[in-house]
């Protein structure tokens, strides 16, 4: 389990990136979510929006 914080907004991003943020559980800026990156599906979603996140 790894903690990620959303540090950049999804506003102005493509719809698929916005949907990915919501699927990962991010709803607002500076929210911290603990994700299981051992799962290939979750790891792929994190890679898709890693420019908006910060690993804690």
C-alpha cells in the first residue's frame, strides 16, 4: 500500500484523466489516498495520472 496526494487539479485535463482520478478515489486537491499498487490495474491508473499526484 502506497499513499498518494493529489497536487495538481484535474480541471482542463482530458475526460479520461478526470475519470481515472475519480476511480482512484480522488475528489479534491491535497486529498491523500492509500492505493495498492501491486494490482496491475491500479498501477496502470496511477501511471496515467502520475503527473497530477505526489507519492507520500
